C-alpha cells in the first residue's frame, strides 16, 4: 500500500480550498458541462453480489488508485463525503500531486461509488466519478465519467499527451477494480 494519512494541517487547508471549477456535482446525472474534455468508460467486472461487494470495497477504500501504482494520502481510510486526498503520479521530483475532495458518495444496495473534484494544485480542473453497479441481470458494471481541462502550465503544454495519460490511467482504474 502506498500513500498514508494527510496531516491535520493539510486536511484543514484542503477542506477550506475552493474547487477549481464551478460545475460541482455534474457527474451525478451525467450532464457534462461545455468547455471540458469528457471521458466515459465502463467495463463489466463479472457477476453476482459477492463480486459487487468486492468491487465496492476496492473502490471505497481508495485501493483502486493504489492498485494502479499511485500514491494516495487521504483524510479518511474510506471514501466519505468531503474527504480529501492528494494523489501522486510519478517518482521524486518528476511526480505530480493532484489534490481532490470527494463531492458525493453513492451507497445503495446495488450501486456504490463516488466523485471527486479538483482542488488548487491539481494539474487539471474538473470532476471524476467512479460507480460500480449490480445490474438486474446480475452483471457488475464499473463506470468512470469525467470532465476536465488543463489548469496548470504543464497540463496545458502537454495537450494530447495529457489526455492520453488520463485515458491510460482510466483503463488501469477499470482493470484494478
């Protein structure tokens, strides 16, 4: 497991920070705002309530991020509304920190997941939702929906490379759950 717990000072700073976008919560109903790159991907993970429970646990314990090799420092061991995290990609001085705050959590008998939004210091601005669903026919489906645009100079100059990296990470997220 990589990452750890944020200090109380870090938590306080991230909790009072404004989101870096105004369309907070738009991933909940799937309406994507104009002016952002939109990403929608899904994968069938298997079937049955046991598989659903396993996927929900991986998702809501921040383990999806860790399984793809990201370092995750969080305010809470489990995803809860308002939790904050700093997700880090890369190593040493070549790493990129991505602060986020949980916008909403879904905890229903056949749906589980959450969305987080970007905070100051994140290379992108926008929101990403991760939802696992036990469908009527028993299939377990994992969906990722995101809207984002570059907010840092590095992300803006990265252009297609930045979008390709997001797509690559999304594919890894799908397989990690």
